[in-house]
C-alpha cells in the first residue's frame, strides 16, 4: 500500500512529461504547458563554446565510468545493455563535437573534408558521378530557401522542447523541495538530472540552429540589383555557354550539310538512276555523320567551358532520344531502305495511293508524287506513308486516269456527262445541264466509260416479222444500210462516223433481228444519245417506206381437235 502511494506522484510527473510519449517527428510541434518560462537571451559565441566543452567533458566522464563498469560486469544481459548505452554516448559525443566545430568555424564541419577513394569500377557509380553535377547544381539553386525553411521549422520544435524542459525542471525542483522521503528524493533527483540533460541538448541544438540561420540570413544585395546581377552572371556564364553550344551545333551542321549537298549535286549530275544509288547512300551516311559531329561539337564546347549542368542535360537528352528510337527503329530502317532505293517503293515507278495511280517523281523525307491527268496533280507525302506501299514499272500504254477534262463519259451505264474538273480529291461532271461532283473513289467505283478517248460504237437491235424471211438477207439488209447512209448525210454527227454495220443478228422467237452498229470517233461523243435515237428512228422510217412489218410478242395456243 505505501508503495502504491509513492507511485502516484511519480506517475503524475511522468504523465506531464513530454518524454513519456514517443519522440515527436521534426515536423511536429511539442505541446507547451501553462508554466512556460520566457526564453533566455542568445549567449555569446564564447559562452556557447564553453558550454559545449563542459558538456563534452561530462559525456567523456560518463563514458569512462561506463567503461569501468563494463569491465566488471559478468551478466550477459547487463553487458548488452551497457554496450547499447556506450553506443548512444559515443553518438552523443560525436554530435557535440560536430556542434563545437560548426560554431567555432562558422558552420563548416570536418565531415565535409572526408572523401572516399574508389578502387573498383562500378558502372552504377559511374552513371551517378555523371549525373551528380546536374543534381548538385539543381540542388544548389534551391538550397538556401529550403535550408532556411527547414532550420526555422526545427528551431520552433526545439524552442517548444526547451520550454517544456524548463517547465518540467521547475516543477521537479518544486516537488523535490517539498519531498521528505529519501527514496522519493533519490528518484526525483535522477529524473531532474535527465530533464536537465534534455534541456542542455535542446539549448545546444538551438545554438547551432541560430548560428546557421545567422549565417544564411545575412543581409545581401537589394532585390533589383540581385536580379540584375543574376542575369549578368547567367549571360556571362551559363547563358554564354548555351549560346556557344547551340551556335557550334548549328554552324557545324550547316557547313557540313551544305558541303554534302553541293558534293552530292555535283556527283549526281548526268548519272543514270542505278549509278545514283551509291551517291544517295553516301549522302545519307554523310547526313548522319554531320548530325553526330554537330552533337559532338556542342558537347565538346560545354566540356571545355566546364558547364556540367548543361552537359548533363545534353547527355540526358541524347539518351532519351536513343531510348525513344528503340521502338520505332525498325520502321526507320524501312524508310532508310526506301531512301536508298532498296525498298518496295522506288523512284520513277508507278504506285497506287488512295485508289489513284501516281508516278514517284522523287523520294526524300517528303516524297513527290505526280499524275499528269489531274489538275493540281502533285502530292508531297512524308516518307512513312510509303513504307507499306509497293511500286512497279510503268508501261507506256497505261493511262494515269480513266478520263481527262472535257471528255464525255458514261457512269454505271446510264449517267452520261462531260468531265469539267478532275483533281486528286473530286471529279465534277456536267450531267443533263447540271454539275454533279463525285469523290475520286466514288467516281472510279462507277466504272467510267470514256467515249472521247478511242471512239465509241452505238449498237441497236431491230426486229422484223417472219413474213420477210425470204427477203431479209438478200434485199432488206442492203436497203436498210443504204437508207441509213442516206439519212446520215443530213446529221451533224456524220463527219465523226468511222463505220456503219448492218447485218442479220438472229432468228428470235417472234422476230428476225437485225444488228445495226454505228462506230464514231471520240470527237462525236457528245452525240451519243442522239445517235441512238437516230438509228431507232431511221429503222422505223425504213419499215414505213418499204412496208416491212415490225412484229410484236405473240402467244400461240394449240388446242386438241374436238371429238365428235
């Protein structure tokens, strides 16, 4: 029972102590009690150093005492606990020594002077060393504001901890002064010493933070002047390096590229197409070499200027470009094969693109296709559009389009019109006084029949009754032909007539059919329908003049004889 009575005030003190909970993260703020004392004034540098020396001596004494007790200890558990305490004391002493050096040197530390010497080759370390200047430069640009913000946040945290430690020490001292029992006093004294150590640590850390903030927050140049100096420094430093690198790249590319084009033009004149293939291979190789040399020139300029930031960015850009080419490299190889004349598409041959035949005038990054029968019949296509196509040699008798402008065509067997305009996109046809526009694909799908190209023939089948069976071959055919020739002399399309054919065609079920075929030149294509009507009209006129009977479909029914 008395032990429980003694534990109550001790548990209450531990509950009020901020160290009764887990240590707060640096970004958290420790609770502040209502018994906080005002912060002491910042001591001088000598006082800070003297305090650190005293603290280091106390830690040394504590470590010596722990070492003596460790030699006498025999219990393994006790030895392990003492080793852990020794590790903590060593870390605390190292931290105090670092704090002493930073205050004494104005923020520098001997840890910065320690360097590691690498003996074995490590490619990961080499890449890290290559990128490290870039990262260090970017970090340096934002180091000052980030450092100030972090130190201010950390100072607030340790100020709260110091206030909490002062309040706890004051409260423990009051409790210790009122305590009477030796056991309680001994426990309170040990607790007081621990909290005094916490207070010293917080004061020491605050001194270091204040020294660093004082160094970082030193007054500088005015904002406008600092901005002007920054621009001047950029223009005379990294900006100048960037201009020199870009200028070296562009100058190298233009000079070598112009020299390569001039050499290729001189070597390409008057050579046959097969002989020009080697020249094209040489020109493409020279372009690739020009690009590599231009990039090497820019890299060499940045290396000579010692600008590791821009050099690292340039190398990362080159690595990114090469990594991006990894997926599209096979297609680029196919395009290069076409450029070299070794692919499925070759210069000067015939190719079908969008349903229309084209001549490949030139192959380049942007290739040129031409069709002489289309208005505006020249296309500039990127090389990747031709990778999946195939070309073939062009035969002299092949046409580049089914029609030409002003030609007379028949579409789907019944649409008769005159082609007004035909372009790579549309074809406009004048049909019965109106203009009808077709997409090229729709126009070609209607199987246009060109009457103006090589001429045309108009066939007409005309039937006569079976009563003329005896005279149809010997008399009717010559008379009908003569009648047609006589009537043709009066028609406007007579000058375009090439041949007239009148022959017996067949003996049909109800008539004897004659075949009339009038063959005209292409210049008379506009009279196509008048010619058909003329042939039908003239055949009927001949029947009226010579009393020939035109039959009609008959149905003959045969009945069985009637039975008596």
